C-alpha cells in the first residue's frame, strides 16, 4: 500500500480550536476524492478523533509508559510512527516497539535519517521504513530532489531483505512534483509530510496537490 502520511506534530494550528479534527476531515475528503490512501498522525491527546473519521490514524510515537501500543490501539488508531526525529529512541527500544505494534495489530513506520541507520533496523521487519535526512526536515528542500539516492538506496536495502514496496521518505516534501519524484526513486510505500500541510493556509488544497503526485 502506498500512502500519504500527514504528521500533525504539535503545531499551534492543530493544538487548539478543533484543528486536528478539521485537518483530519480535510485529509479524509481528499482521500475519497482522489482514491489515495491518506493517514494522519495527530498529537497524542487527539488520537480519539479516530472515532470520527474513516481514514487511518497513526500515533506520532510509542513509549513504554503513557503511549503504549495497546493504548494507541484502544483509541482506534491503526498505526504508529517509531523513532521519528522528534522522538528518537535507542536501537533496542525500536525493536521492542516494532514488536509491540505487531502484537497490537498496528502498522509500524520506523523513521531513519540515513541508510546506515536503516541497516541497523531492517532485520526488525517493520511494516514501513521511512528515510528523513535530519538536515532537510522543515526546510522545504525535498529529499526527492536533493537526496534521491537516499530513497533508492533504502528501497534497494529493503528489497534485499524481502521488504519490497515498504520504503517511504519524508523531509521537505511540499508539492506534487516532490511526491512524484519520491515514488519514481523508489518510495513505493509513500511519503511523510508535516509542515507543508499543517502550515498551509488551505489545508484541503495542499493535500489535493500532494495527492495528485500519486496519480502519475
């Protein structure tokens, strides 16, 4: 499955005034209009919106205390992001949380900042692995334009380990062309976006633009 995963992070635009639900509803509308799989990752305290929309909800992180895989599942969420740059964790915890997610029936997306880091986690067999070079996050400089080799190298690594089609990418993805290039270079699992959507003045319009990139 190829998806657009929108990480809301904790931007003011979604933290207050029902922003998370409104953005999730915009994503749901676009998913239905374009036939593109779109998932959203709201702040932890807003995971309950899973009961109000039909598209998949992901947690932004997993931990061993307040945001366990079982608790995430109890909200109706369908997946979890693990080891995102905002929530980096030790290697042993990555394995632990991938296994926890699997037992809970959650889709796992493990984030890495390099192919070298991906090599450390590939044996864990997460559902997806997303490469997000730290120096590009939030810059508007797309990984698919400035570091396409990172995408293709990750895709090759995963293919060699029986994980074909599970490579994703993020960092700087902000328009239709960025998405199209990401898919061309091997991000068959899809792309992660955040500020490009959350900070956009027209949420639905921006998501529609990104969705068009999935249509070739």
